[in-house]
């Protein structure tokens, strides 16, 4: 007895069908690569701006906190943000589209950029979310040790449950982005085979 719905079967058939060759000109590839470069630049700009604001707020919290455990948590969160900045710059920065390339090198450059960003999105736990976990865990422990009143503990637990939900949301969003990038890579490979 089959438990799959007809909708799922149709979707699987559609996703597994062979991709036909797509003809693309050098100008179209360069245009797509340039548009992708700008999109990555703006994403990174937003991440750096939000991170800089977070570091200022965390630094203020670190300086004004008198609890050693809380200070350790803030220091770990700042270090986590620094690690994210480093990884984003090292692996996620937008590369300029080189001028005057032929079709083959243009396709290769664009595909390499898509693959690099796909790999970055697919590994979001190791470089973007994971570095904050130690600081958040110590912060949660410090908050619960500081005030053991049941109402306060419930508020702290709710806050960290919302943080966990945000982490799951960010992870799923990046997994989705990695799948979209893979589809773009597949389209480019089809274009290469049709040239």
C-alpha cells in the first residue's frame, strides 16, 4: 500500500527530470554574475552592520556587568561575532567579475562563485550559528543562577527557547538557500553542456 500522495509523486517526477541545455551568451553570464556579486555584497554589508551593532551592545554589557560568569558569556559572544566576521570575509566575500572573459571562463567563474556561496550556506552551523552557542549557554546559566525566582527562570527559559527557534529558522533558511544555489549551478552545467 502506497502512502505517497499524487502531489508528492508529481513533484518528484518534475524534480528528477533531465535539465535541457540552455543557451546563454557571455553578456548574460556576466550580467548574472554581476547581479549575484551585488547581492552577496549587500548581504555581507547587512551582516557586518548588524554584527558591529551587536558587538557594541555586547561590549557595553560586558563593561557594565559585575558578574564574572556573565562577563565570560559576553566575551564569548563577542569572540563568536569576530569569528563570524572572519569566516564571512574569508569564505563569503563577493568577488569581482573579471573583465573580458570568454564564455567558458565566464561560466566557470560564475559557477565557482555559486558553489562557494552554496557551501557557505550549507555549513552555517559551523561558522555562523555554532560560535554563539557557548556564550549563549553560559549566559543562560548565569541568568538562572543570578535569580532563582520561578517567574524569572521561566522568562529566561522562554527567551532562550525563542533564541533556539531563531537558530533553527536561520539554519533552515540557509539550507533552502543552498538548494536554490544548487539549482542555479545545475542550470549552468546544462548551459555548459549545450555550448
